[in-house]
C-alpha cells in the first residue's frame, strides 16, 4: 500500500518534499542558535569585538615577541597604547564638540532668523502669526511626546551598566586572546573528531587571517575617508570639521553605509551654518570620497585582504542591522569574511584544494594565517 501511494506521487513532488523538511530542520536549528546567541548577547558581542580587536593588534604583539620582548610585556604595551589612542581620540572629539557647540548654536540661530525673515519678506510672504503657530505646533508635539522621550532616556541610562560590563569583558578577552589565543583555539578544536580536526584548525587559521586583513584594511580605508572629508570641511571653513571627520572615521567601520551616514551630518552642519551652496559642495565632496573608496581603495586594499561581493556586503549589513541593530551592522561583514574563508577550506575535498583555498583568489598564501590563528 505504501509503495503504491509513493508511486502515485510525482518524483518532483517527492524531491521537493525531501528538500523541504530538511530545509525546515536547518531553519529551525538556525533560529534556535540565533535565539541562544541573542540571550547571551552580553557575552557573545564582547567576545566578537575582542576577536576583531585581537586580529588588529596581534601582528604588533607578534612583532615585539619575535624581537625578544616578553609576551606579557608586549601585550601590555600594545593594549595600553591602543587604549590610549582610542581614549585620546574620544576625548578630542568630545572637547572639540564642547568648544565648537556655542559657535555652532549661534550660527544655527542666525540661519533660523535669516530663514524666518525670508519667509516673511520673501516671495512666500508668510505672516509672523503663521510662523509662530508652526513653532508652537512643534513645541506642542515635543511636549506631547515628552513621556516617550523621557522613558527612552531612562532606558538608555539603564544600559550603562551593561555597556560597562561589556567593555570590561571585551578588554579582558582581548588580553587573554593576545596572550594565549592559539592555545585556546587548539583546546576548543579538541572536540572535533580526529580525522577532521586538522582541517578545522586550518579553516580557523584561514578565517582569522581574513578577519585580520579585513580589520587592517578597514582601518586604512576609514583613515583615508576621514582625511579626505575632514580636509575638505576645513578648507571650506565648516564648523566642527575635525570632530565630524572623526565621526566619519568611526562610521567607516560599517562598510558602504557608515561613512555616508556620518558624512551626511557634515552636510546638515554645512547647510545650517553656511547655506545651500556649501551644503551642495560638501555633498559633492562626500560623493567624491566614496567614489575613491569604491573604485580605488576597496579593490586595491580590501580586495587583497578579503574578496566579498558587494551584494553580499550590502545584504549582510542589512540583515545584521535588522537582527541586532548597530552592533549587527558592525559585525556582519567581519563574520561574512571569516565564514567565507572558513567554509572554503572546510569544504575543500583534498589537501591540494585546501592549499588553493588557503591561497585565496588573489594568490596570497596565508602562511601567516596559521601563526595568527586564535
């Protein structure tokens, strides 16, 4: 009876059903895995950030180690130096904003007054009562939503403890990764069956090498973006040019969209303080820098570090932002870069193919990747 029932079903339908239940099982496993990672986000996110930071700092630690410095001393020196640079940049940005904010407020006030006079005396000929009514409407809307704004501020204040905890966890994880990350990776892979253990270790080496290359290339691209936009803003006399350039540098760590979004802040500042012409010039400057990044820096710098199709980058950032907000957008492309190399090596059928996968599409052998693996 069962045989006749099976024979009455089209082979295409049977194959579709077989694929369907397998895909449903895979999807269910992925949902469960994501839910577990989300619930342990306070641990997962700091570890992921620590892995990226370790990929950036490990070459410097290894360099000092090769020239006779004690491993612990090298780690301490590199971590303290990196932390000092980060805190210095952050303090510089905050101080520049504080110093430039009064002048910016004054210029914005003058721009608003000029706009108001133009609306009254210009071709539109609005009355002062209409303008005052519009202003009162805005103030009323803010007052009506004051509860939501206040609750949002309280919620934000409530996350300070989580941010501090995550920051400390990231710091200590980076230190231990730099000290003995290779031993950690060797220990973790002991759960892999013996016949596949070496391949998984090679795949981890390749993935970490791609992650390190991506991190260093992203730093270089972000620096060029910040210098190009910052110099242009300074030449035009846009207020807060240096803090805006620093924000562009930080935003560029989210590929494709990060520098554009932070650069748009510069357009708004230029519009409020210098007018429409300078805002258009600023927008043109940002477009030119983005074209330089897309057609020169990305192929020459990022392309040699890790080869990821732009569509995969855009889709990864979108999916990451939907699933985990800003953190997801920040970590999406590094995860794709790691998995791209990891899966390529794991799926290679023989040692020769694994060697070609380790070599990568651009012919750069990842010998150093085995040494750099965490």
